[in-house]
């Protein structure tokens, strides 16, 4: 009993001693852990760099040394098929080594946490702390996105000098900038992974590689494989691939298929085509009216049907041949008949039976006048104006351009002679105005020159300007009127054939009023034209309608002429054609006219 009691008592004494030893041991470990609490746990790594067991400062220095080169290395980025590089700083990216160490040290000061750090074992990977300047990053991404963007491009096929040129399609690529920053930050400091693949939007071409290849095989290459030959009457027209290619293209249709397009109008102008076609075709000819020896209207020249190769006919003949080979690349080209505007039968049915009026204007010879007046006369001659219809100089003659057959001549602009295309056609306008005046038809639009030209009748002359002034009259005679125009190097005559509305149309003219003396001007340079002086004045002309021997109507028209200033040129150059003294017209006097401002050059 005594031993047993002693053993029990000793055990009770020993336990507190043992317990005290444990407490004392754990307390020592805790104190030790607190002292070493800033150290990094054993086995801790950051992107393969071991910083376990190091103090914070040691770990920071180690990370800076080991990861610094990687952190500073250029970042390769893949945008679509392109690879771009940029410095991390330019992207706003940087490694925060101190923050990474702070993250690597386990937080907490409880006994279990502190003592656990002393006895922790095993590997632990810690992600580096990456800082990003988002403003700098966004600016860099915008620049990179703009430089790396790829515009979408359709597949294309072109023809050049008889060869086919295919352009491969490209997929459009645009950087998704709002997602690119996060992608860059996540991929930063991951060596060996290759370029960072940035998010992009892709736009597929409308005409892809498959369609481009199909069009190349099925049409483009066969089209350029050799010439095509067309048979037109007794002509054989060979068109080479080089000529065909100049007027051939391929364009996408509504189903996104490349289809051929042939410029038939352009092909018709090619010498290889136009020459043979011109030998077979001809323009239609209207019936021409004139007067016989007794003054009766007759058909001077019969009409003639023309022959024409149209753009549509050429297109229909050529296009099907382009996909064929050998002898199958030949076909027929049709020439269509073209009817004249006025046939002999139609001319007889118009009821045109007599000369209604005629007027002649004489002018000094000048090459530009011969060309411009002759061209205007050519376009006017043969015009038919039906009852109730209007005749227009500008509509009939067209714009006075080189393409329309006109050359530079003398015109009036701002009260002074200048050179401009179409100079001289005012002689045609004046002659037509007087022919209409004495035919008794109704004037619709008319304007006189700004200053008087001596060779024209006072107050009964006209000028025209494309886009601002026309000469127009209305056929209110009740019958069709036929315009006959003839010109020489020094004169032109316009005759109106039809049925007279009045027995006679007389002209009257009043005296000059409000006479204004001219001034003087001096000019220089190649555009300067010498100009002789002439007074300005107002004049009133009248038109008297006579029927059955008595006056049945009367009209008056007032015209204002500004002075024609004297112009000398320094150095002086002779005027190509100074105004001449008035020459007597072959018809009675006066004419209607309203004064017009010189808003544009007016021919003289």
C-alpha cells in the first residue's frame, strides 16, 4: 500500500513537471517563430526561383536578380498572323519584387501559425505580383492594334496585257483592345511560352480563296488563252487577249460569285475593232429638203438606212467565246439597221411647201470661224420643229467643246474680247434669230451681246453661252418647220421651210438713245486682245405682222448696249479679228432682243 501510494503521488507530481516542460518547450518555439517570423518558408518558389528560408530583403534581392532580366525582356505578341514586340515598360508592365515577397510570407501571429512556419516542409509556388499602368498600357495597345490591323480584302482577278493577275483574299484582323491588357498581364513573366496570343476579331472576305480559284480556272485563264474572231459581213475581226484584257474585268454578283464584265463601249473604240466595223457600218441619212427653180419644196436627197454594231451586239458576240478554245473561239457579229429620223415619205407628209423666211450673215474670214460656224451649221441643218414644239440652240448644237468639234475663238467676257472655245457661233445664233424673227414664230429666250458688233443688225442679233444663255423659239405657225443651214468661209444662211403664217413680217428700228461714250483700257499678256472703241446705246426694234395687205399685229423689243472700250495691249498685239463695218443683211431689218449681262463668255 505504501509503494502504491508513493507511485501514485509521484505520478501526480511528475505530470505537472512534464506538462510544464511541454509548455516551456512550445513557448520557446513560439518565441523563436516570432523572432524568425519575417523569413520565407522553406520550399517557397516564385516562377522557379527558390526563396525558401530567406529573409524578406534576401528574397527581394534574389527575385530582382533572377527575374529582373525576364521582367525587362521585350514582350512578343501575336496579332493574327503578325508578331509585334514591345518593351514591358511601354506596355505599363513591371515586377513588384517586394510585394511578391510579402505575399510569399504567410501572415498571422497565433502560436499554431508561428510554430508551423518553423516546421513547414514541402514545395510552395507563389505567383509574382505584376504591376500595370493601365493608361500607358491602353495607349500602347492602341498603337500596336493600329499598326498590326489587317484590312479585309476580297479575292480579285484582273487582266493586264493579255495575262491574268489574281489577288489572294485576306481575312481582316482587328485587335480586341479591351481584352488585350488582361491577356498581357496574365502572360507576363512566363518565359518559354512563345508570343502572347492577343484576342482579335476576324472578318472573313466576301470573295474567298475557293471562289477566286474557281473564277480563275473556269473563266479568267480560258479568256486569255487566245484571240477571238468575229465575222461581220465580209470582214473578219481578230481581237487579241491584250485588247480583250483592257476591257474585261471580274466583279462580284449578288451571290458573291466573281462574274465577267465586258466594257463593250470601250472595245468598240479599239482600232482592231473600230476599223473593220467602220468599213461595214454607216450612219443613217435623213431626207434633205430644198427648193426647186420655182421655189417649191422638194426632197433634195433621199433618206438612207444606216447599219450599226451596237454595244449589246458586241457583248453578246464576244462574251460566250471567252471560255472556249481553238476554233470554237469564233462567232458572228450582227449589224443592226438604223432608221433615219426623217424619211422621204415622212418629209412629204409634213406638209412643208414653201420658204417661210431666210437670213444671211456675212463675216470676215478666220479659221476658227470656219470651223466653229461650220460645225454648228452641220448640227442645225435638217432640224424639224413640229407645231407647238420648241427649238433650242444649246440642245441642238450641244456644248462647244473640242470633243464636240469646236475650237478656241474670240468671245466677249466682262466687256472685252477673250479667247474661248466656240468663238464665232454667235453668227449662227444671230442668223437663226433673224430667220425665226421673219418667220413670225414666238421668241422664248434670247440675249444680245453686251456691246454692239457692227456686222450684225442693231437690236436684232443674238449670242449664246452654255449653261447661262440659250436661243429658243416656239413654232406657233401651226405647221412643221424645216431648218436649212448653209455656210462658207465668209457667210452663212439659215432658211426655214414650212407654211407661212403671215403674208409678210416687217422690221422697224428706232433711233439710238442714251448714247454713252467708250472708255480706255490697257492689258498685257497672251490673253490680251486689241479692241476698237464704240459707243454704247439703247435701241428699239419692232416686228409688224401683215396678213391680207393689212397689219394684224405688232411687237417691240428694246436692247441696251454698253460701250465697247478701247483696249490696247502691252506689248501690243494685233487683234485676230477686229470688228468690221456693218454689212447689209439679205432680209428686211429689225429684231427683238433683251439686254443681257456677260455672266459667261459670249461668242462673236
